[in-house]
C-alpha cells in the first residue's frame, strides 16, 4: 500500500502530458493520414518504416508512448500560458472562482503586531525616522503577501509534504486540473480540423472544451484554497509569513532602539 501511495503522485504527473501527447498524435494522423502498407520513398520515412517492422509492434507502441509524452510535455507549456492568462483576478471573478487567492488575514495580523510595537517602543524615535520605519513595515507586509500568494502555486511537496492527508488532496486536485488544462489545446485543434475536413457541426463541441477548461481552473483553485486555509488555521507554516513575523518580533525592536540613539545608516534598508 505504501508503494502504491508513493507511486500515485508520479502517475498523476505522467498522465497529463501523455494523454495530451496522444491527442496531438491523433491530430497529426488525421491531418496526414499515412498509408502504413506502403514503404515511404524518402530515406528517413523508409528507415522508420523498416525499423518498425524489425522491432515489432510492442516496441513501436513503446516508442509512440515516449513520443506522446515528449510532445505532451511541450504542449503543457502552451497550457501553462493559457493558465497564466486565465488565472488573473478578473478571470476568477468572471468565472465565479474567487477562491484561489490568498487570505491576507495572517499578514495583516503580523502587521498590526508591528504597529503595536511601533506605538509601544517608538516614543524616543524622531518623527522622520519613525516614518521611514513605518514605511519599511508596510513594504515588508506587501512583500510577504505577494510571496505568500506565489507560494500557493508551488509544488505541494514544498508546503504540505509533511502532511500526508493534505498532500494527497492537494496533489489530486492539482493533477486533475492540470490534466484538463493539458488536453484543451489538442482538443481545440482536433475540433477545428474535423470542422474543416468533415462537418462544421463539430464547432458545436467547443462549449465542452470550455467546460473542461473551467473545470481545470476550478480544480487548481480548490487546491490553492486548501493550502491557503491550512495556512490561515495554522496547520502549516508559510515561509514568507514566518520570515515577516520573525522580522517584526526580532529586527523591528532592534531597529527602533538604534533609531533612538541616532539616525539609521541606511534608513531605506534596515538591518535584516
């Protein structure tokens, strides 16, 4: 059972590109419609034809599977570009997917702790120095929020790898989302080809592809929400928020103490 659980994430990563690659091969087959009963006259095509007859069908199937995986891996870059365009805040709002973002409550709590420290220990700090330190605190909060948002897209092993129950669910949702997004480009290409070569009615299946696209985005949004909720409820640590909290707890009081005894050497870059 342990072997199966360890192998399952790898299989999930494999199925997306290989299915997309097979779909691209089907597209190429329909586009070219080769005649496998006749040996091609060109050198490369003839050599591949002879090689296929010598190695047998099993090894030909293996070679086709490897080619499908490589083609699908390249195709996933196109899917990633689609994801980057569609995973914007406006796209989330338009599709009703406002669940994929980061809840800034944790960063705001740490920021308020920093403000409380400024109020409690900043009495002897000159106003101009206090303004610079306050600005530094605000900039660090913004940076922490941006880094925490990016963390939601990191591989699940980096954030929830030590939480098997969270990792399994996050990995499943992400894999399902990536699979759906991976097959969108080849499916659109197949539909266009069939509409041109067979019947324009194939265009009517475009909404099904759009549905797959939305489902893929929902799955990825759900996986991010699981991580965001785990961070919000303290089940896992966010490296960026932990770094921000450490700065507020340790470096900010030291910075205020230094400012009370004179101007900071570099007020725009306080000590880490």
